[in-house]
């Protein structure tokens, strides 16, 4: 493919109008263009101003859009929910066009009486939209294994794997996808599913991100779920040692109760988190634990260790999947955001070191940001071996977690600040924090090796990381083979530069 061309908002508008999309194009200065730019979750993304935003309403209009952009060698970005935090992942500058899938927002039961219950979901939906819609369908009895944060977009979560409240029971969210409708680089619309000639594409989309085409519908397994029990409980910093022991013990016992979930935050919240109107403005590091028991069991035995710790406050109660998804949206919009991630073997020493280094980062940020108006999270999630077993039972994915030989912990380091200057201060320090934890883990003897695990979860990764390479050499080669088959001209490697490209994975 030849070099991408520069575009103007006028020329691209004409090109898209000729393709029959004149009513779906937003240009700089349009009120709706400004609104869509402002609707990105992270301020880190909003600085990029595309020459145009196109909002297709169907797979056919996505096809027309792709044909027009490829014919004119115009670079493009793909946006679903707009929740990825780093610039360039889901937006593009003035030399390109953002394909905004926001109008492809639907949740409906797939009409096939002879098949297992399934739901068709549009890539423009957010998980709160999906759960809200499902409450009004089939008596509200069914759910899908989707995102935990209601603000997160459907497509990004599913194409990156997807951690859910059902992961220990059902595998990753992508393991519950039974079919993808995909628009390929040449404009063809295909259905990728198991047992067909597109099975290779079907597997590649389970963790392979935006390297093969634009997904315009996800069909997911649906299952019955009643009320659940859960919420957030806050603990004082003095409970750190007990919380660390409770986290590690919980992780080693996940297989005994796959319906009880835990997320453990060592966090500084120097400003009010907008979705939690009851939250005091903590001015020191506290511990927050998200408990979610999807069978609705109140204070399940899996949480016994946590119940022995002195707590500050709790919101735990009987609720619904929608209710907990809204409550868990604890990361407000309007910050400059930096994430980085790593995985470790399940060891108290590693958790304690990560928490210690998080404290040091908080002190550095307080010195640089005197009003303390920022948020940090040192967030640990169990990554037990049982997850890989569940994924394999569902048919497998491309994530490579099956290589894991020990129970693990998934760390995501989060920093949220108010200005670009503060972000420039934060980014290298947050990245160094995660690397320092890895360096420490490398000095430990844990099981048959050191304390590190190789896997990098794509949906939490920083732009500087290489999550696809962490899937393993064999899986990277499979992804490259599928990309070459379905996109021989490398449209999604060259014209669509955002996100993590399999052509750049270091395997």
C-alpha cells in the first residue's frame, strides 16, 4: 500500500458524501463534533482533532466508509465507547478521520428458537446500555458476561479479552462471544464463527483487538441471573497488612467459590469521585475493596478475612448487575489519565512492595500538585489458573493465559490528574513504579521461578507496552497469519495506526 495522504475537512466531507454518508459526517466547528470530542472519557485523548468524524448507522455504512477511506488512502481511527486512555488509540489528528460507532447501539435477543440463548450487541453500546436494555427483555432474567464499569464500551472490552464478574466461572468476556459481524478492509461484510471457513478470524478476534476489521455486531451467550450482592468497602491505611494477606488468601481460594469476586485498591482520592455522592474526600491513601457475589450470597465465606478488618464505610447490599456497574464507575471523566499494567505470582511481598511504591508516588504528586486534586490507584485483581481452564473449556482465545503455571495477580497502576503539565510529570513516574515492582519481583524465588508473570492485559496497557507480544510467539504468529489473510494490503496496520498493532508486536 502506498503512503497515506493528507486530507482536509472539505475533501473528506466530499468523499464521504459521494459514498452516501453526507448526513453522517461531522466537521470541526459543528456543535455535534465538539460534543463527540468532549464525550471521550480521558482528556488525554481529546487533544487530537480529526478532519472529520463519520457516524455510520449500519454495517453497510461502515463498509461504505471503509471503501471511501481506503480508496483515498486516508488514515482513520475507530471509536466504540471512547474509554481507552491514551492519545491515538481511538482518535486521530487532522490528517485522518475518526469512525465513531456510537450509533451502532443495540441490545436484542438473537431470534433462533433452537439455539442457546444469545444476545446481539452493537459495538457503539456501553455496558450500562446493555444491562439496562436486558432488564426490559425476557422479564429481565438474562444477562451477559460484560464489563464491570458501566461507562466502558462494548467493542474495546470484548476485543481485548474482557475481565468480568464471571471470569472465574465462564472465562474472559470474549469467551462468551459466539459470532462476530465484521467489515473487512475491502468492504466485505462477513460473519466470523466457529465451525465455518472464518473460524480463524473468529479466534483471532478473541484478544486480537482492531487488527483485522471493524466489528459491527457481537453475539454473546446469555444466561439467567437474579439479584447479586456487592458494593465497595473502604478500610484505613492501617489495615494495609491485613488487606494484603486477605487478597493473597482470596486469590488462592478462587476455585472454591467462583461466584465471589474481589478487586482490591490501594488508592488516593484527593477529590470527590463523581459517581459516589456519599464519598468523603480522603486526603491519604486508603484501601477500597469491591466485593461482588453473583449468586447473591451476602457476606459469603470467601470474604471472611476481609470482615475481620476495621472498615470506614461500605455500600454492600443486594443489587443488580446494572446497579453494580453504575456504582463501580468510580473513575470520573475529565482527567488526564495514565495506566500501566503487569502480572505477578500471588505473593504478599510483591503486593506490599507495590503498595509501598504507590505511597511514594502519592507523596511526589502531592509535592507537585499542592491542592491534592488527583486520583491514584494501585489495583490488584486475582488471576487464578482456573480462568485459563474456563477459557479452554469455552473453545480458547488468543490471550495466552494458559501458559500461566501459578495463581497470579493482575496489577493496574492508575494516575488521574487535571492538567497536561501534571500528566507530563505523572507518566514517567507511574511507568517507573510498575517497572520497579517488576524489578523487585524478579529478585524473589516464587515457586519454580521469580515473581513475575509475562501476560500484559491489553485493556489496561499503556501505549509504551506490548500486550500482543505477551500472548506468546505462537499466538502472535497466528494473529499475523489471520491479518495477512483478511487484510493483505495492511489497511488496519498502516491506515489505522491506533491501538496495538500485530505488525509491531515484538515476538
